[in-house]
C-alpha cells in the first residue's frame, strides 16, 4: 500500500517562464516542508510515498530535493491506479485519481495560499469535494486516514461528465 504524490514542479515549472510568472514558493522552503510532511504522513498512516515526477522537471535536481522519497518518471497512470490515495496540489493529472476512483488530498501551505496559485488549489479541491491539508499546520494535528480516504462519488461523477468525457 502506498500513496502517490503527483509532482507538478511547483518551484520551477517551465510554464512559469513562458507565462512570465514567478514561482509561488521558495524551492528550499517548499521541498523541506514537503519532505517533512511525507515523513509524518508515512509514519502516521503506514503508507509509503511514491512520487510521480512532472515530465518537464530537472531529473538530476529532483532526487536531491526529494531525498529518501521513491521517485519515478513516465508512469503516472500506473502509480495512481495501484495507489491507495493521491496527494497533489493542482495538476490535470487529477484526472487519473478520478478515473481510478482514488481519494485526492490537496496539499497547500500558507505561502501557496497567499500566492497566485492558492485559489487554483482550492478550486480543484472544491470541484471534487477533496480534502485540503495545509503543510504548515499538519504537524500540529493528527492525520485521520479514514477521513482522508473518503471520496464524494457524486462530485467524481460530475467531474468525469464535465471534464473527462464527451456526452
């Protein structure tokens, strides 16, 4: 049993350059907080973390940033299909979680919430009634795996109908 994190290159996505956007969060701060969360998550839930790395990410850099986390490239659908749940920020790969009927937990932080990407994370979560976990406050509270595993079947079906298939 494992949880998959859908890495969306939050700190260095090439689209930021193309769209003249700044990174929503500092790289060192972000990955430090993320890896800390992963360690707590694994300890609390008993689920290992596997990371599906964004295809445009710097492969050399990602292994040092996500030290100790199982990272892989090019097999996102397979990782989601065989996972217990999905951790993400805001990526269109959310579609795999919907198609494979996996719970989606949206990760945010105070800095992400206060940046241009914060509303997008919350919109994605609202669309499927997904759980939101703030990486800044997660260390002060217990992670309830039973609650994290819940999905809203109606919202998942609506997402499929509205975004994934043609009537």
